[in-house]
C-alpha cells in the first residue's frame, strides 16, 4: 500500500475571504472526503460557535460527502497563548481549546490541533515551557473525556521560543504523557528547522498523526511550485515510513491565494498526483 491522493484533505486556509459554502462546494467538486477545518472568523470562530451551529456545519459537510478530520482553531494571528506569563491570556487560551474540544465532538472531528505558545523573549524559557506543558496536559485530558485526540504542532522560531523541531516536540509529548496527544509534521516548519521527514519519524514514530504538506523557500506556506521544497522526496519518505494519516495544504503565501483559491488548490493536487510514489517507483518496492 502506498500514499494516495485520498489522504489529502480539503481545507479552508485560503478561503477566509470567501463564503463558507464556496469552500464546501469546491471541496466536494475536487473529490475530497475529509476536511481540516480552520477555526477562523467568520467561518468558524470557536468562541462564537454554539453546539447547534457546529452540528449544522457537520450536516452541511455531510450533505456533500465530507467529514471533519481535524479542527484547527486560529491561534497564531489571534491572541491565543497557552504558555503566556499573563494570567488572563493563558487562562482564556486554555478555555478556548477546551471549548474547541467540545466543538470537535459536535463536528465528529477526530483531531484537535494545538500549538505550544511562547514566553517572553527576555525571560528564561523554563517557566513558559512548564506552563505550556501543563496547559497542553489539561486540554488533552479534557479532550480525552470527549473522545478527541489532540495533535501538537511545533512552530517556527519567529512564532514560538518553546517548540521549533521534532526533538523538542517529542520531549514535550513525553512530558505531558497523554495517550491522546500526537504530533503534527509541517513541511515548512520542518524545513526551516533544517530537518527531514525521517528526523520526525525517528523522534516520534507513529505519534505523527497529521501532516501539513506545503511548499516554501523554505518558509512561506506556499502552493506547490511556488517554493523550492522537494515534494517527491517528502512523499517518498512518508510512504517509506508507513504514514497513512491525512495531509493538508495550509495555503497562506502573501495573501493572494485567497483572491481565488480553487485554481491554487487544483495546482497543489496535481503536483501531489504527479509526485506520489507508485508500486513501480516507490523506494524499496519491486
């Protein structure tokens, strides 16, 4: 068995300035079955969405043959920081993720994506690390009562001073010690840190539960073909390491993808289709 195009989710990362219905219609037209839902206003602003509204979103997806695989609340552009030394901000951030776990249950989403936050740049990281680990543990414990698995994504150094590579990610997951806490491999964050797919699987093994598959230079969260990252090499390595989870195009770029997202997503799908390993070309296969 090799990687397949069916592992690519639909995602609304480049649809924030489009009606939500357009995203859903495009996802169905592109033959996607699973969705990574970005929790962004106005489409799915976690603090605003009621249980009934989440169930209505689920029905809208299901009417198009779609299911939510992962809920990713916006947590970089928004004031969300589970490691913040500011008491109210940390508490509000934990509360947001607890609410997001409840919404995962209403959506039928298996995964809730978390990031580690950051401490003040002029202070030692140890206290912020502990605050982050404690918060992630609290969120994961609550999510477990709802049947939801959390996945933790390291960030680039400009985004976090706590978790920037696979080794730190493995250390954090080990410290938290929650059975329902896995890892996200983001190809841009990985490349910026100078790491490889094999580095991630060497450090984390089958705890890699979700992949953001995007191009970059090495940063940028670009559509495939707009950057310089080796897509075919990444796919071959994921296949060789037995990855069978979902992969998402997290398309931000310079903001222009949002003008007309469909052709950009189509281009990414075609790039993956052309680069996917096959029984004839995958390493180690006859």
